């Protein structure tokens, strides 16, 4: 049963077997799944594999990857070849796995080569043991697993598609074989006629095994007797190469029928969406005289446990069938049993209701307070401020706005994750988007509240960030729950996220770095877009990192983003294909510093994408005043001086000056512009900050208008914005740097 034996004699094996890579460093090709930092590489190195299926043409390295896993893992590693193994061999392997699990607490990885060659019965025999964790399945197939492998096995496995090797990959394979003195032909002087080796590579069709087989045949038939004396010269002509290359053979077949284990067969058939098996086991129970009440009770449980919100009507249908059965009785009542079973067996599935038990565990562990803005405002609003800051969702567009509902220690905690099935599939994107925008809005408040410290005790941002009008070095803490959380803010966050990720053109296998991941806005979407790659984030504050880690803890370990500080990130040994940032700095100097900082972390042909607000086309507070106001012209003129003051790098730049600054430093960005108009509520505290002489903006207003006029305008502004949100308009640029 051991396909990869490390002790047997190998000198008489074919060259393709002898040259099989023993570790990831020797593995050639498939950079998109086993390159530095990719998900599969990390899983193998950490010995934290889940069930896998490798799918790809012959000779692309599927069995080789299995050998690498076998060489690396501390688990019991068992191999079967689907062409040779039958049900008895499967049972023997499972029995051994069960023994390893119970006696030695040791996992078993079962590698099945050519898994598509097994019939349905053989594949189904594995399913219960994959489900209960007795075995971790690693399958290899040349056929599309979504069509040729049991759907239940596929749904429990990660699928990795291996591509045909490039000609450069095949040349490296051939050169390695020619140069290796132990496993290949390094003991002899192998020479090729011009184009001979290229011919082998070009006609191999991306198949490493074909190249090695042809190379072996060409070399060993080019001398009168094999092996010749060491250091002998062996010359491979183009004709020999042409005669040596072989055709690939594609194997495929399909047969078999469904078979389910008898234990809990009825419920498992419902869960597995097999209506034929469900009817069979239902008939067995009815024929044996099982109580219909018991059968309906189990189906009611299944309607919530296994179907759940994927079809919220399931429980209503089963309850109606049970009531109808009570009224009609047997034998006609069998129609209601059948109706209920078929409905559940064909309904989409989700077990997301299990989230309740996670919430219950948190209740038992955490003793938390109800956030002040969620408390009952009818009893203690005046004395204790209960309910202050609560935003009534129905007052906003779409009847939703981002605000905190969990207690402070649980911000970022996730209990419910909708599946992609049925009704949940329809609401999934909205639920996840609302949750992530909510966290982003909360963390944005944390970031500017003045209360958080970074890991070193001081905020480590590359420069001033945030609203131009609200920037001042010593701003006091602000109200977290009223300021800037109207629905327009959520729409803007979503639009910015979508634009940045779209411009980045993230592929499934990309390594993506989010610079300034503190608000969580980009990191979750990047993780969804690059599930087989790596998503990492540089956080500036300890609190935001803690919240992001709490949210990430709900994901599978290998799906979690890597959250680090900038010094920690610089110590990583791999680079990133895409680097994204939302407003990494507020002026040209600090934007340039940001690019210089992340450039060493970006791969060749990688891409850096970031957004930035354009200050000279930012919002003017004069637009909030009535033009008939006697001082309207004076404040408008004063504001223009603020934004055209070239001595203040925070204000006087736009997309053209930024592009020029970057070009002077050897960067050639592509820049897109977007106009933002969002609904925003302005608070009196905001206006006080804007007009404070300590801020660059307020200092200029006082200098231009004088203290008296500035005070008059400030009070007029408070009256104007007190009744309702205002339209807040500004421009954002999106810069793309291709390296």
C-alpha cells in the first residue's frame, strides 16, 4: 500500500520516478498554488492539511505533491491506487486509520491516485470517515472532480487545479535530471545537438513525466551498452530526440451507483440531498413499523439543523405535513411522510443555526455590559445618558446604518456566517458586507478617537490621515456613535473598497498585502478574491489588530489573514503580487514614503493600488452657508487661500502634482478620479475643531477674517447644519503602480 517508500532500492526505477522531488524546494512549476506564501505551501509546511483534490493533466505534479506531503507530515500516510484497490483495501486503510487515531491520537492522510477511477460505491465508502475526521483525503485526478468525483467528497475538499508546465519549467526538469549525479545522469557528460532538448520540451505538452521518459530513452539508447564508464560523453542528436518522445495517454471511465452507510441512513440521505436514498430508507422504516411521530420529529430537527435558513420555509412544510398526517392517519398519511422527506432531500442546505452554541459559549465566558447607546432611553436617558448616540435604522436609506451592537469586548466577534445555499445565498453578500462596513466604521472611529495606542505606544501612521477639515494635532476624543456614521458613509466605504479591489485585478492565487489594514475594509474582500493565495495586513494600532484577529478567528486557520506590524512584515521572506491601501497618507511627501516603504515587499510585475483624497477639490464649508449671508464671499475667499497655500503640503496638491512628484522619483502611476457625494451629519464639536486656531484651517480663517467674523460664521454654520445631514462632496484619486 505504500506508494512512496523511502528505503527501497531506486537505481532500477524509471528516471521519472527517481527524479520525483522530495520537498517543496525541489518542486518545479505550479507557482500559483505552491509558491512562497501560497495557501497550499503554508498548509504543507505547517502540517495542517484538510482534505484535498489535485486536478490536472498527467505529468503536472499531482502525485509528486502527495510525495512531498508524505515526506513532510508527521501523520500516518497511506496510499492507494484507484485502478488496483477495491472496497476491501479501502476498509483495511480505514481500519488502520481508526487504530492510529484511537491508540496513538495520530491523524491519517489517505492519498488516492486516480481517484476518478473508483466507482460511486468505492468513493461513498470513504465519505463517513472523511466526515468524522478519521482520514484526511488527498486525491489526484486527471478528470474534472466536479463531474467525476462524488459531490459529497468534493464539497468537503479543497480543489487545486494544476496547470500544464511551461517550457521553462520542463527545461528546468530536464536540466535537473541531466545534472543530478545520484538520481539522474550527472556522472556522464550529456551533450545535445542544437534544438534536440528544445524538441523534447516543446512536444511534451507540459508533461514532466513525458520529458523525463523521453530523456531517459534518448540517453540510454545513445550508447552501445548501459551504463557506460563515468565521465563518458553521450551525444543526443535531434533525430534521437524525435524518436524518443512519447504520446501521452489520457485515462478515464465512469460507473457505479449510490450507496450510503446504514447508520443514520435516513437523516444522512436528507442531509446529502439524495431523494432516492431518502425514500428507500423511509420505506424501510415504515415497513418496519417505526412511529411516524418519531420520523416527523427527526425531520423537524433536520429542517433547522441541516436545511436551516438556506430554505426558511422548510420547517413550515414539515410541520404542515405532520399536522396533516395526524388528521388523516395511515395508510394515506404516507403521502405526507413522502412529501416531507422529498422536500428536505431536495432543499438547499445550511447548518448555520449551530452559531447559537458559539454565542452561548461566549455568554458563559464573558460578563459584558450593554453598550450605552443600546440601553433603554425611556428610564435613564436624562440621568445616565442611556440611549444617547443610538441611530434609528429606519431613518436611513435602505433602513440600515453602521453602528455597534455587540458589547465592546466582542466587537469583531462573529457567530453567524450565512452559507451560499438557497435563501442564505441571496442574503450572504449583504450580511457580510454590512458586517465588514460596520467593523470598518467602528475601527475608523477608534483610529481617530485619540485613545488607541500602537504596539509601541505611539501611532505609527506615515503621516496625517483623515478629513482635511478635522485634522489637528491635539484633537480631543469625539463622540463615536453620532459622528459621520450616516448611511452615506457606508456607501462611500463600499464604493472605495470595490474600486480599489477592481483596479488591483486580484486573482485567486495572489499574495495580497493591505497596508493600514486597521479598518478591515479591504482585507476581507481581498481574502475572498484570493482564496488560494495569501492575504496579509499591516496594522498600526493594537486595538484594531485585536478586533480584526477576533473576527478572523471565525475563519478556518489557513483562511485567516496574516496580521502584522510593519517591522514584522519586513522580516517576512516572501513578497506580494498586489499591495492595496486606502488613504495611506494625506500629503505628497508621505504618500511617496508609503510607496518607498512597500515597494521592497512587492513582487516583480506586481501592482500597488491606493486611494487618496484630493485636498484642493475637497469640501468647502462655505458651501454649507446660504449665499445670501453677508459674510459668504469673505469665507469663500479665505478658504481658497487655505487650499492654494503652497507652503502647506497638507492642502495644496492634486492628482497632477502628485503624478509629477512620483514621476520625478521614478514611479509612473496610472490615476483614476472619482467624485464622492455622501450624506453626513455635522456636529457642533466638528465645527469647533475646524475653527480652532490650533488647526491649520482654523488658523488661516482667523488670520483672514478676524476673530469676530470667524465667530459669526461659526455660529451661522451651527444653525445651518443642526437640523439634518448635509451633502458632503469631495474627489478621490485611485493610483495604480505596476512594477
